[in-house]
């Protein structure tokens, strides 16, 4: 978002100052000359609260203006978020390094008067990750010209950002849409802090393959949708911080059950890789050299373990850990702390345990391989029945 757009958003929120903000047309010096001290404090305070990066640009433009020094030095930083306080400390240091000081008879700190909560509309939402590794992130904000704007960003755990739509409408219609996506029976979205959703989108861009371009609709808004500090936690990192890194100990069976029940995953490797594994398993069970059923099962187990060890890279394991933590957030928001803890335990296992010995990774393979494994089990049963027949 440009400074002019951010100031338009400020005008929409600070209605009593709008008639002064808008005529400045985004010119920070012209704006400062048009505002009285209290109004300037309100505008700068609002920008540092809601648009810290644009607030930094405004403060940098004002810091060399003599009339702004007192505003910057006396602005109450108590209500500001961390990013806003950081900006204010930096510009204050610049002023003091030039010998500017607050006079002893300086007035009381100017408290930025923010608009009533009903004048603001913002938030974030995320859906669960579907079996293919895709989810949707939503960002809601006030539209500078009135109403609301909703961003719908489709994220794939391997391909990064794969889709983006931007909707502008009245607030009631946008809220109605959000009630629908949060209330549906399958893959309902859950509320998440806007900055954590932006952090999730920024992570998706980081894993975007070099040969895959961003969607056109997203490219136009990339800077706005990722306007967040580098260390902003994703929803999954929020639940990890809340519940702990290893809350369920070494017991991964609950996570295995979540996979088998279809509540998470399976997020398997590529279809080509799975097809190759299925063919090798069929060759194993069909080999005339293996007679014992126990030996066949051992060979199948060994084949799956070898596939996991050869196919899953460190990046693959990190991606699976990320998916389980993001799933933990959804369970946590729904009040299912037990499932959330199981997902966190699975995430840690993908990061710290040998992949070939990971029962959750194996369970995620067995879901798409179910037809082949059932066929093998059926053939094994037929062999056992044949061996019980006694010829006259």
C-alpha cells in the first residue's frame, strides 16, 4: 500500500479529520501544514497503529519539519503496537541526535484518538489443509472509499500461492460471506490474527517454485498482502507457542488415528512416486520366490520404509511438519486441544525422527495405497485358503 492509500484509509477512520487529510493528496508536508497539533498526533498515531510501515514513511517525512518535532516527541506510545513503538523510537532518536529536546513546559502527551471499534473492520481467517495440501487464507479490511475489501488467497503446500481473488462490497455482505465460510460443514475457516495470515502468505511465496509465476491477481497486491514483519508467526507457530513444542510426548498413535480417520492429511508425495511404489509392492507380492506370508509382509514393510527414506527430503519433512502445525491451529481454535497436541507431536516427529521409522508418515502413504494394499491382503488370504485344501 502506498502512503497516499494509507492516508486515505486514515481519512476513512478519522472522520473528523478527513476534510483536512484528503485535500493534501498524500503529500506528507502539505498534510502537516494543514493539521493542528492534536490532529497531527491523531493521524500519526493511527498510522503507526494500523499501517506501521506507511507510518514510518510519514514520520520520516515529518521529522525534518520544525513543527513536527514536538508532536513526535510527545506522542503517547503506550497504545501503539510493537512495530509502531519501534518506528517512534527511531525517529525520536534522530531528533535527539540533532539536539532537539522537549521543553520543560511542554504540554501533556498527545494521545492519538482512534476511531470507535465499529468504524474499523479487519481480520484474518484460514481453512484446514485439504488432502491435496491446499488451503484458503482470507484477509478482511476496511475499503478506503467505504465498505470492506476481502482477499481470498489459495495456498498450496508445495506450489506456493496458486490463486487470489479480491472482493469489494458492503460490510454486511462481506460479513455474511464470512459467516458462510466459517459455518460450513466441511473445511470451515477459523479466525486468525491478520498478521499471522500475512505471515502464512509470505511463507507460501518463499516456497514458490522458481519456474511458477505468481497469479496475476496476487501480483498486484503482493506488497500489501505480505506487509508484515519478517518474524511474524503463522497460525501454526501461534499454537506451538501456546501449547508447547512437545506436548504429547513420543506417542504418535493419536496422530496416526487422525490420518486414518481422514481428519488430517494425507498430503502424500507426487502421484508418479506413489505409482512407482505401488508397482514395486505388486511385484513383491507376486514374486514366486516368496512363499511365506510373513516374509511377504516383511518385504512390504521394508519397501514402504525404503520409499520413505529415499523419497522424503529434509524440505519434504519440514513441509509436513508445517502442515501438521497449521492443522493443530484449526483444532485448537475449535476447542479440540487433544487433536491439536497430537498434530504438534507429529510435527516434531517429522523434524527430529528418522522418516523411515515415522508411523505417521507411513499412515499417510497407506491412505492413497489402500487399493494396492487391499489387493495384496486379498491375494494373501487366497493363498492361505488354498494351502488348507487337502487333495483326495
